[in-house]
């Protein structure tokens, strides 16, 4: 048994045209999985797929707005038609377009964030579970955030949605564990992606983030992709219902600054 091989596995990955989702798609393909690369923009997906195929991997590009129920069904149907099943689901698509106190947030903003970050992953899970059961098991991975375990004065709605994802995988793990389906979250800290550009390009925030982290750096997409490969593979076969933080240690306590404060 190859602990970290994914040969013969089929993975659907949302939010896979850039950043963390793209890194996961590329690394899973590198480890032998056939990957369905999905995001809202088909050309961006096709670019990722072309690169995977050039390196000898199997991949399919499917445009999908995860906030639309019909498109989620079409995404899963395309995976089944092309590859014959689904073994791995990675929910990496997410949004955060509101900054401000959560108590003054308009209802429609809250609903949109929860629909995309939480409800879409629940719907997708429901769509892929039958194939996973038929194939003898599977792995559901949601990309949450360190924000799921802390409060925030500015992005509270996003943090609420990420905490909800952590509970969602616990429920999925309990409901489908008897079918050998595992469900876990990966909760990244600050990762150098387009999604978080406003943070890591801010010199003050960047310095603060680095000085707080025991590993003294911010993360790269491959740091998260490596955890995803582990959780999707046989190496992670006894891990379920967990939220694994990939944050350089920021969540475990502050490191003293260079000035000693």
C-alpha cells in the first residue's frame, strides 16, 4: 500500500484555478489522481488542466459557480461522465467581500457568504456521497481558515462561515464514517495567494504575521496542498472529523517580537 499515492482516485476540486485550490489540484494529479478543476471561469480552469496534462496527468476543466445549485449538479455529472466516479471532494472555493462589524452586516451579505462558503459544500457533499459509497469510501476536504477558531472585528462573517465548515465536517464524518467516507477541514493561516494579497502586501501586517508565527514566515499554497494529499490518501485513513491548522504555529501563541515585546 502506498501511503501517499492517489493512483486510480478521482478528485473534484472547487476554486481550483488559482491559489490553494490550484496547488491542491496540481499536487493531487502529481500523486496520480484524475482531477476535475473547477472555478467560475473556464479559461482559467483550462490553463491549469493544460499544465497538468503536459506533465502526464489526467484532468478535466469544468466551470461552476458554487453558489448555484444547478451548476453543482452539472459539475458532479461531468466528473461522473468523464471519469466514472468520485473518490475525493475538495471544497476550496470561498468568498469574503464584507469588511466591518458582523452586527451591522446586511442580511443579503450574510446569506451570500454562508451560501458560498457553507451551503455549497454541504450540497456538493450530498451529490458525491453516493459515488463514494459505491466505490467503497472517499475523502471530503474543506478549506476552512484559522479564522474559524478566532473572532475578528472586521471579517466576522467570514470567520463564522469558516467555523461552520469545521462543524460541517464533524457532522459528515459521523454520518458517513460507516461507509468509509472521511471528512476533514484544513484551516490555513496567512498564505501567499491572490485571495489574501491585501494582507501580505501590507508591510505592517506582514511583519506582524511573521513575528507572531513560531516558524517566522507566512505560508505557501503547497503547504496546504501537502496536507490535502495526506488527508485524501491512505496515509490519512484514520483521520476524520478534524480541522488541521496549517498556520506556521500562529494559533498556538505569540512569539516575542525582535524588540522583545
